[in-house]
C-alpha cells in the first residue's frame, strides 16, 4: 500500500514529446517492422516501397546521412501505448525535444550515439554515449540537453 504521495508531476516519460513543431516538423512514416517508442528511424529505399517507408537503421551512413527520418514518440491517442505495428502510419519528430532513456550515462551539451546494431539487450535506434565497438554512430543533429545516468531519462533535441 502506498503511504506517501508527491504533488510533483514526473519529469518525463520515455518517448514523451515536450516541444515539437507539429505543423512542419513531424512526419508520418510507415515502418516496415514493429517499432518501439523512442527509436530512431531511417528511410527504407527498397525498390517498390512507398515514399515514406521507414526502418530501423542498419549502418552508419543511414543514421548520419539524408535517409535519417527522426525519433518515434509516445502517442497518447493509442490505447496501451505499446510497440508500433508494422505497416501502420506513425509519427516521427524531425525537429523538437523529447525524453529518451539512454543505454549509458549522458552529459548535457553532447551529441549522442545512435545504435544501428543490437547488442546485449540494447535495441537498434536507441541512444548512448559511445560507439560500443562500432555498433553506434554519433549524430551531430541530435543534442543531449540534460545529464542522466545509464537507464535514465534525458531530454534530447533533434534538428534534422
């Protein structure tokens, strides 16, 4: 039984969009696989796919190049707010701020590394503070705004 209460609201939640420019900087994409909230997506350029087909990154150049699409964010209109299903339109933020859980400790005013190869339970598209033996790459268009420890939330700004 809960015996203490706080009047303070939580700082944030993973994938919570805190500042976004809805009319111009949120794009609708169609992921080709199941995607989790708070993951970085890139354009799927496979021949025959729709123009806004998206996928999780699989190589360095996808994260830092023109195929970068943005982070998925929490959508409160979806019941349960679980993973996004494949082939259903979802939003990605290309410019704005959102809360993300980092795999490793982060220092504010640094550019995080975005994972493109899964490793040890860490999902593709997540953020961390190093390359993890060439499994993640730094994206200079993403900026960490708050310090955080491993597994904690940090505020991230993206400007693609």
